[in-house]
């Protein structure tokens, strides 16, 4: 397989991981959040606001994982 094929596979896998982690962050904010108000929950519908809302609620791992995966995806996109 060529290098471009491996890059495409990496884009797909990391992109899927971003979507899954984003769904987890969004579910954390909408279903488990207790420290934030309704405005933060509504703001979490905006993709880049979801990890901020989760961080404001006291979650630490899922927003950092979200950020790392998005940075990895952007890095892969810039490499291609």
C-alpha cells in the first residue's frame, strides 16, 4: 500500500475516534452535568464549545482526549 493510502486510513480512524469522543463529551454535558447551567448545555451543541462545557463541569479526561484527537486529525490533514 502506498503512503497516501495509509494517510487516508489514518484520517478515517482518527476522524471516527473524534466523532465517538465528541459524542461521549456531549453526553457527559447533557446527561451528567451538575455544575453548569442550561446555557452551557445549549452551547455544548457547538462542537468546539462541548469540551469547554465539560471542563467547566469538572470533567478532565474526555475534554483533553477530545482536544488531542482533534489536534491529531488536523495534523494529519495538514500532512496530506
